[in-house]
């Protein structure tokens, strides 16, 4: 399928946090995900940055993320998931791990979402999950 962009009428596209230019709306994210369409996205091609939309809308989920930030988020999620998945009681463990993480980062639990973090926050998550030994076993990778 060919990527199409169009005027959304749903407000102006968010500006790219890296170059500060307005992003471009794509009705399909298939070109970004090897043919898998995860819904509409806002992209900044020069920066290789994009952000998805809330399901069924053309409202961006947050800020545009470039390759570095996307990688950082994956690493933060990996590190964090190891924490709560290592518990016996998963659903509870996840909530508690998030609370603990928010404490370690010094932010409100309600603001503690890896999806909303920048590269620096993501690094702190990885560091906290390792250094504070929230996991019974440290991750195999060392910095
Ligand atoms: Zn840009």
C-alpha cells in the first residue's frame, strides 16, 4: 500500500522536538514498520522521528521519537519488565514495581510511564533497575 498523507482537519501536526519543524501526517504507518500498519502516525522524515496516534483518532500519543529514543524506550522496558516479571504475583508486582520506580526517579507514579519518557529518563530507568537490584538477578548486559 502506498503511504498517503492528507490534511486531517484535526488540528495542526505536532512539531518535531529535534528540528522544531511541523511533522507530517501519514494515514498508515506501514512504511515505517515493514508493511505492518499500526494506524496513523506523524513523521519527521529528516530526523527519522515519528509518533503514533491514540487508537481510532488522529491525536498524537505524545512527542515524536527518533531512533535513539525508540531504542532507549525498548531498553527501559526490557529492564523494567524483568523487575516485575520476576515476581510471583505479576499484576500486583507490576503496579508495585511502577511505584518503586517512580520513587527512585523522584516523579509522581501517575507520570511514570516509559512511553512518555525522554532518552535521559530511559537511561535512569535502566540504571535504577540494575543498580538498585530490584531484580533477583542483574541483566546480562553491562554498561
Ligand atoms: Zn525533525
